[in-house]
């Protein structure tokens, strides 16, 4: 079990938006359906266009190196969305058997052609695989979308179907300021904790894999000139 930043190459988002989007309950309601609006609708309700841009290429290389993955091994991406990371893992390591799972019918229906037939629509709290099926399991920015008790079930599921190597990236905050930014901007997360609280939760449910945090911090370099003078947040995966 280790704190490891496998997303160190993930680009920091500089988002210029007006009003904090979570202030509108409709944005939360729509985003939590994980449908077209969340992936390919507006920035207020989600990604504002979830398109392949190659950003996962260096991250895939880090994952392969870190877990010593080789052709013939099995990998599962829990919360794979359209399969961008899956594709980059397969490209970087031909012969690696990569599978994905996501609750979003929209995302799986619109997944990259390279990963078609390798992804299923399913809830992370019920992985339809037998014990110790995967050499590595990855779940990036997904499990915090579950309520705390369901999240614990999902972590137990990862533990059950992995052969011992896994990595989860979860939303976290370290102080009141970061919590406020979270509440203003994050639409889908239902469980967000301080790092030490996450580590306690891992112990509670027996999760022994690796992990890292996505921490949303206000950007000190950029000020929003919209009416409420909020600063724009930066998605920080390197805290
Ligand atoms: C923030 S996106 C992250 C997608 C991808 N891992 C990435 O980092 O780009 C969260 C993903 O989790 C999926 N998701 C949310 N709740 C889920 C659940 N209970 N089981 C499986 N997937 C879930 C969503 O459909 C969405 O694709």
C-alpha cells in the first residue's frame, strides 16, 4: 500500500468559468446521470466535450512501469469512461489484455473503437469477475462518486478481483479553502475526505492497494472577473 502519483503527467486544467457550477442543483442532477450531457454537453454540467487528446499516453507508460505489466497480463480500468487510458495502455504494451467497466451506458456506447468489446456497463460495487482475475486494477477519479458505504464495497471488490496490485485516485481536500472550492465546482463526488480519512477508510474495508489524491485548489494566479469574484479552480493531482 503506497501513496504514488501515477497522474503526475496529467495536465493541470485552467478553467475560466463564471458562477460556481455546483450552485445550480440542476447541474448536479444532470451530471450524476453520467449521460451525454456530462461527457459531451456544457462545462457547467460536466466535461464540456470528453475527447481523446493523448493526455493518457505518458500516464499509461508510468502505470505499465510501476506495475511491471507485460503482454499476456490482465488489467481492469474501473470507471473507464470512453476507454482513453485503456487504448493507451494497449498501444504502449501490445498483447496486454485490458478491460474496462463503467456505469455510463453513454460512455461505453461511445467508447473508442480500439476498446470496443472490452468494456461493460456495470457498477463498481459489483465487479462481475472471479477472485484474483486481474494482474492490476486502476480506478481514476471514479470511486468518490459512490456513497461512503457503497465505496467501501467497491474497494473490497477491487481487492477481491485483483492479484494484489491496484491503484485508486480519489477526490480529497486538505483545508477549509479547498473544501469550499470542492463544494463550488465538483458535481458528481459523493464522498470526499481528507487524505488521512481516506487512509482510515482503506483500513476499514481492507483495501491494500496504492492510491493518490485529486485536490482542487483555487488558482492564485488567475482571478475571475465575474460578478461574485470567485477564483477559478485548478484540478491539482500533484499535491
Ligand atoms: C470523472 S469520470 C473519470 C473517467 C476516467 N477514469 C478519467 O479519469 O478520465 C468518472 C467516471 O466514473 C464513472 N462512474 C461513476 N459512478 C460509477 C460507478 N458506481 N461504477 C462505475 N463507474 C462509475 C462515470 O460514468 C465516469 O465515466
